């Protein structure tokens, strides 16, 4: 069969190019085939560093029998969510409406030939287990429904399209985003706060950097000790946990336990960019050496492992090694680690990183975390704390060199404009706090690449040859202003103005205010989102409003304040209903008063 996935711009599509599944990329060719053959579409959305995407690929998409079922009954479309965040947003939202549950990756959605989803799920196993159907069972059930219950599906399609339309924000003059709504956001976050371990909710446990930034800012600016405690306690617990790479720096995607001990081992540029800025703010506020170390190590990881020769930053590092084993690049057995260190280093580090305790990964390996802080070990061992810190630092250097001899995790070398913008902001804010000219230089190199290769005809590209989305423009406007604040250059503000004009002309809703995720001239899809929720990355609308306010102050242009005000106003009712899910927009509303 033809190899339609040999797309040099997507590592994820290339990973599936040898599957026996007759995959199509998203486009008119696949949609036309589904219409002509009256077949449902199986749309699978994932990304290159996704562990469970790889598991499903090995178990099902590489299996000839499963592939034969897909090829016979469906038109199969594979999408890289990093390339097409617009499709991912729409179908994740549809999944939450269809299943009344959260989404994730891989996302597998069954669509009519018109692109309307009627059944969805995330990971489907190869064999049924614990009440979960296998993918082969799902294919059979969905095929039967498609053949026998078409009228019911048509009614469901209409209802789903109505439900998607209802998710768009609508201005309500009665909705006011005052201090009481910010209080409610803090109360909601406080209800979800893990008082013992830091963080929010149960496992899997994500960092929620946008929420933490809101709490940190509130604690600083509004003298709220409870908000400040939630932010600083979470940041400290994460910094000492296994979700932080204690040897190489940077943070993993999330923790699979409540104590931040064992992570899901993929590393994402966007997560680390947001945490870099957040730890810099925490260090500026507290002067805590732990937070300064997180800034140094996260920036060091980004520049060492993620910045390309052309100045741009790569998207992610995979969780698995080449044999599909999760975390093996990072975890340790006790004896090889001991042999890599001097006796004095081992005496300190075995206790410091928990190697005197039971292994915490697969019953055999240790994922290093701070089990006993240096200050406690200094008292226990009757040694100066400075000496203990030096032994830990020298051991870290040796272990990183030893780990570098292992096979490195696969790196997704896509350079996404939006995520590069987040890293530019993180480096700029960290450099301003820590007085690091080399971080400014790294951020400037990334910005120069964006300006030379991604700014085309008055708008940003998300990737080469692909028009940018709201997040590309909002995050980049924020980045240019952050870099200008740390290192003013004459051409910064003119570029910021040009990005702002693209936001207003290409994305703003001229009737109701706020910004659509896709530009006005983008091909039509079943829904055009106007997202306000903060997710793994901050809300594009909230960021746009904040950045436009900041630019308005810089250049004294009332149009930017007016656009930010329209954005806040159209989302006010939604924010009032779920304040803790809209902290960026709440911040913009506070500055809008």
C-alpha cells in the first residue's frame, strides 16, 4: 500500500509509516474516500513522545489481523496533535461530550464521513480486560452500529454539533469578574489541594503551572498566605520528587503516584518552559536555594538537550527507550550507581536519593528523589552542610556522565512556534531574576529563528508551511514582551505590534469579542473553538488578553486595551462558573478593572 505517512515534518506520522494499517493523513483525500465508500472514519490522534500511543501501536496498529479489520471497514486517519492542535481540541472536546469523561492520548474517535464523531475512547487494549473492550471488539461494535443504526447516529450527530456550539462563550452583562470570583478560584484550588504532598487532585498528578502561577501571584500581590503556601509547597515537593530529573534537570510530564516519586517519563518543552518561569518567580519572591537550583537545572537541560543548532527548541523527549521500555534511560540499579561514585559520595547520595529504601520502579529500579535533604544528612553524618552539598553536586555530575553513555531517548525534533515562545518567555524571566546573559542570548537565538523563518506575510507559521494558531500568536506576543523587559532591543516593540495586529485581524471575533483558535481563512471544520480554559498550557485567550494589555501600556494604544476588555467580557460568564479553570483570564480581568 502507498506510504502516505512519510512526512518529514512529523516524527509521529513517520513512526507509523510501516504499519499494515492503510493510514491517511488528515485531508480531503481521506474525507472524500470515506464519503465515496460510505465508510466511517477511525481518527487516531497522538504524538511522538506519547508512551500509550506507542503501546497501542505495538499491540494493535502493527498487528496484521487488527489492521485488516481497520482497512476493510474504515478509512483510518492518523493525526499528530502537535501539528494539528485544532483537530485535537475539537475531538477532545467532542470526546468529553460523548463519554462524559476526560480525554488524553492516544485519542481514537469514530467519525461519519462528514467528520462528526459518534463514538470515542483513548487507549484500547489488544485484548479485553477489566471491563474494557479490545480495539478489535470496538471495531466490530462500531461497524455494526454504522450499518444498522444510521438514523440514530444522524440524530446524535445533530445533537453533538449543537452541544459543541453551546460551548462557545457568550457575553452576559450580569457576569462580573471581581475579587469574589478570584476568591472562589482559590477556594476551588484549595479544595483540590493535597495538603500532605502538594499539588492538586489524585493520580495521575500533573504540575498545573498556570494554577500555581495564579496562586503565587495572589500570595505576593494580595497578601494571601494560603495561596502562597499552596504554590510554594507544591513547587518544593515537585523539586524534591522523582517528577524532577534529579540528575539531568528538567521535569517529566506527570507523576503516577501522589508523592511525586515515579513519573511518566516523557519530557515536554512546554511543561518545562512554564515551570522555568514559575520557579524563577518563586526564587525572586523567596530567595530559596532549592528554587534557584531548579531554575539553573531546567534552563541547563533545555539548552543542553533541546536547543537546536539553528536556535529553535525541539518539542519533546520520549518516555521509552528503543526497546519500548519506559523510563530505562533514567532509572538506576543500586550497584552500577554505587560503582560510579566515590565511597564518600555513595554514603551521602544513597541516603539522599533514597537508594537505602526499597526500589520504587518495577520492583527493581530506583527513580531518584530527595528522600533526605542535605541539611538533615549533615546533622546525621556530623558533616558540614556545605560538604554534603558538594558531594551531592559532584555525584550528580558523575551520574549524568554515566547516564549519557546509555541510549538516549528519542527526541521529537519538531520546532513548534507556540512552545518555542513559552521557552523564550521562561528563559527571559529566569535570566532577569538570575542575571544570566547566556540565557538571554539563547532566547534571542530562538526569537531570531522565528522572525526569519516563521513570520511570513504578516502572520506566524506554527511549523514550516502551516499557518499559525491562536496560541502561536498569543504566546509569541507574550514572549517578545518578556524578552524586551529583560533585554530591551529597538526592534522588539515593532515586532510585538505586528503580532498584535495579526491577532486582531486574523483571530478576533468581530461580533462578540475573544479570539478563535483558528484564523479566519482556515479551512472549515465541524466546529471553530474559542478556548478559554487553561489546560497543560495557558489559555490562548487569557494569554492574548494579558499580552495585549501589556503591549497597550508599552505603546499607549487604546485598541489593545479594548480588545483585551472584549475578550474578558465574552468569557466572564464561563469564568464565573468555573473560576479555577480560567486563571489566566482571571488575571486579565483583574488588570482590566
